[in-house]
C-alpha cells in the first residue's frame, strides 16, 4: 500500500460506496486519499466479517435486494463486480441488456445517484467474454447513463507489487463534468522481488513434501529479477499442470486465485529456504498491498480465497492519483 501524505489527501470532501466489497481493497485505496465510505455491499458472510473487523462498517448483503433509493448520496461508486453471462448482450439496448446480471444492479444505482466518478475492476477476460459483446454492453450502458468511459488492463507487477495480476480497470466520469481525456498510470519498471514480501518461517504456509518434485533450474544470483518483474519457474510437481509449477521468490508470484487445483492451489508453489511451499495468508496480503495491521480471517483457506478475490490496493491508488488529477483540472477539488 502506498503511503499517502496529508497534502495528497485530496478526496476529503468526497463520499464513496463500496459494492462487491470483498475484504475492502477499494476501501483502503479511497480512504487513503481522505474519502469517506457511506455504504458497503458484500453478500459473502465470511468476507463481510473480515470487512467489519478492519473497517468497522457492517456491509449490507445481497445487492439485488437493496433499494437504490435507500443508498446514501455519493461522489464515487466503486467495486469489482462479477462477470456473468449476459443473456441478451449485443442487442445494443444498453441498460436493458444487463437485466439478469449483477452489473444491472450497479447500473440501477448509478442511474439513481449519478456519482461524479464510477471506478470498476474486473478480470482481463471481460474484454473477450462472449466475443467482446459483454464489454460492449457494459460500456454502452455507462455511456447511456451519462458517462465518458475509459478502460485499460493493468498488471500489479508494474505498480510496486510482486504479483503477475492483470485486471481491467474502468473509469467513468459524468459527462457534465467535461472530463473527456483520461490517462491511466504508466508502468513502473523498478525491479521488485517476492523475497521482500515474505514472512520468516510462517506457520500457516503449507509445505509440500512429495516424491514427484522436479527442480530443473537453479538461480545462482538475483540477476534474473533485474528488469524482469515476472514469475520465474524453476520446477514442477507431477506433470506441471495448473497449481503444479514451482517458482523462485527472486521473481514475482503468479496470480492469486480464489479457486484452482493442484498442490499450489490459490497461491502457487515456491522454493523458499530449501522447502517447496505455498504462500501464507499474510504474504498474500502483502502482495495485494494490504497494510501490516490488516486483520486476517482465522481460517487459512478462507483467507487465501479472500485475497484471491481481492484487488491490488497499490494499483487502485495509482489510478486514483490520475482520477484526482482529472478532477483538479476540472476544478472539482
């Protein structure tokens, strides 16, 4: 998580709502700039518990059962909405095409409150889903609701976190603000290593002991990490399928996942201090940008799932710097 100075807290007068909130990645990012959270929605009870433990706000449950008129006024709407199949997407009806999906609930809240900024995150594959028709429907819906829409795929590896995590970020400005041009943050190519984010001998990181481990590459120094900022595979378990590849911590972690199979499910496998192991929940928190004070779920499996579902805070903050620049130029701060 990027440390924000008092002079950079330029969203103090802004209020935001946190939809599909998970454990609060967006909350940390927005509040770091001084914005106030006035509403939260998260249907998963375990994630909601962790959200409350860390942010002292009780999330509302199922978003489909929330009356948009009862949501407080806000300046920024944010969230990592799930990508569902759009049954009638591509019919060029925009808002109507989203019915039956969770994005429809995002749209109806936007339609009611018209926040200045819409800030959304999703998996990279959203761009290709249903031959691109799903994303076209989302973009058209936001445009029809009165927003200038900008989007770009960003990788956490390029923004100070050692995790290969590509996600699409969508920023929408209310057209009446006349913010038609928006530049996403440029990649930071400074070398960074997973090694610097690891714990010393964590007790909750599963060690893999098997007779089908094959280490076929040796890293003699840290030269592989210079300018690389990528996962470095050095071996495999079994046939080396998903969750069976072994990486060196001098490189980056693979994408954290809420699901997946194999011996390294959710975190991947790494050769650390002579042992083949998964990452611990705290290490997952670290490479997602969560602060050291973040309170973890008591269950390791739940915690790993939650970080796999979460968003990289540093990337959100970098995008927010750009959003703030745009709001300042429009004399809205």
